[in-house]
C-alpha cells in the first residue's frame, strides 16, 4: 500500500503552480502504485484501497479533493459494485461539485448507467490507456473550474417556473430577512446549498459573510473545534488558536449542511447557540455570543431521525421554525428544459452546445431523473461532449439515461437474458437458483435504498413491499 501522497515533495515541480487534488481508490496495489506514480506529476494525490480508508483520508485532508478516480469493486466485496456506488454517493454528499470518475472492470451497461445516475461524471473501463485517462481527468478538471467560477459569482439565480419552484422562490423572499433559522430539506442533488445562498443574498445580511460547513465532511472529533473554535494548546495539534465558524460568520449567515450528520454530543451545544447565542471555544472559559443567522440543510427526513433517537427533538423544532421543502426534479415539469438551457450556457466555453430533436425532447421531459438536478447537469455535459453542435435523437439520449423498466418489461428482459444462461449452467451442473434470486434481491434493495437516500419507508414503497419485510430482508442479507 503506497504512502498517502497528499503531501508531495515539490522537488522537480513548479512550486508556483497549485496542483489540483485527486483521490485515487483501488484495491489493487499495482494500480495504486502505477497510477499514483503517473498522476502525481500533475495532481496532488490522496490514495486509498477501500471505501473506509478513502473517507478517513478525505476527512484528514486540508481540503476536499476536486477529482476522484475510483474502482467499483472494493473490499469487502471486490466482485460487486456496492462499495463503489456507496463511495460515489458519500463523496458527493461531502462535495457536490467533486468530479467523480469511475475506473473499473465491472463495466456492464447496468453498472455504467447507475454510476452516472448517482453522480459520477465519467466511466472508464479497465484497462485504460494512460493518455485517455489523463485526457478525461483534464477535461473534468476544467469543468470543476467552471463550477467554481460560477459558485463564486455574487448573484444567485434559482432556475424554475414550475409551481413547486415558485413556492420555493416565494419562501426565499418571505424568509430572507427573518432572524430565525431556516431548515432546507430535499433529496440529494436538488440544490439546497443554492437556496441557502439565495436566502443570504436576498437578506439585509448580504454584505456580511456567508459561510458553509458540511457536517459530514469533517471528522466528528474535529467538528466541534471547527464550529466553535479553540484556544492555542487546547488539544494535541492545536498549535494556534482557531476562531471557529460562529465567530467568523459575524453578523452574516452560517449554513450547516448535512445537519442530519451532526453528532448527538454537539446537538445540545448547537441548541444553546440557537436559543441564546452563547457558546464556548474549546480550552477557554470565556463566553462568546454568536450573531449569525443559521440555515440548516439535509437530505434526511429529520422527523424520522428524531423518532429513531438520532436527532434531538428540541433541536429539530428550533431549526424548523421556517422550513423550505425542495421538490425532486420529476415534480418540476418543464423546468427540465430551463435547466437544460441554463447548463448549456454555463458550460458553453468548455462543452459545445447541442439540440434535442422532438423524440429526445419528449424523453427529456418524461425521464424520472433519480439523481435530480445534479444528474441532469451531468447528462448535459456528456451529450455536449459526445455530440458537439449536433442534433441528439431519442436513441442517443436513451443511452445516457438509467433504464426505467416497468415490472412486466423487467420480467420479459430477465426471461430473454436468462434462458440461455440457465440452460448452460444446468447442463454444467453449476446452476444455483437461490444464489440468483438472492443476487437480484440484494441489488434491487440496494438500488431502492440509494435512490431514496436510505429512507427505508420510501424504499419499501418503491419495491412494493411492507416496511417490516424490507427490514427483515436487509438483516437477512447482511448476515449472509
């Protein structure tokens, strides 16, 4: 296992250039060694051989990586894509603009489409030509820079004319100047951080700082120091004092993103800040007073977290005095065309525009977009890259979308694919009916949970089974 190359030697490099950080995750030590050696010439590398190690190193890094190159087959299930899919979702929850590329030998159509649906921007089959790999990384590095420039712009525009988004825009106007907290809830990829920034920029606090901290992106033992600050020498490694986000936000706005991941031990301290503004820095007895307006965002159903004793009931009610519910993209009608045009304009300098023919436009409107706005953005980028300046038809667009089959067509597809395979395995005395059914069940449950942000009730409804049945099946699969 190679050393974490995050702190690369600057010898033989131009120290005036700041390297883009790249997370490389693969359980093959030869790939880690070989790719790590090749890529560290251009990138600031973080390497890991498993999902837990990758998340640990990302949490320890000075800044979140801009790019990630990950394998799907990771331990403890190297022959399944589950760990890779889970890592994609976790990385994007930490940094929505991170460009996650998949480098994997598990390159069947189902895995490719699902990886792209949940937020990966590219899928490269192993073995990959070095020049192709570098070209794809450089392309997505440029797109990440475009995202950064767009995010740095002062003016925020919430795209959408649907009734659901008109309501969101009305709430932004109503809540902007209120001193009370706002809780923004909605599925992953719906634009919660954009709404938080719009609340700030439309408020009387717009000239004050706007700060955002992702409660899932920082290790729990360091999160308190980041939020509330610490004195010099307060703990091992505290070589200088840190003001903390509540002080640095001043009279501005502080977004607590992924608030559902806030450890219980810190929830009581946050409640005290909301109620009285009072808090203490680690290692000090002096009382501080926050004047920041707090906005919280989550893709979890906090009421369910409260029922399961993972979130304090009193904190939930203090945070949700004002509440904005962001709709899934499939509830927004023709907004999908407004977003299409907006993203083509945003990336025009990097990704050539294209047009959809009538059949493709019909499919564009009908598609379910399980990955929401983030998925739509990535589809725009892929289409512009593959069909620059061209007309895209329904077949070409379908290839970029995760297949949405009805129960009947799914059964028909399974039958047509399975007949030959079943016959061959029976003749070879290798057929395992229980194993086949278990694999289908496991993948169906995993996909349903992923598409519903691990909400068991919603996943059970999507699978058309009872919630308690889903619990028991998950437990059964986990014990096998």
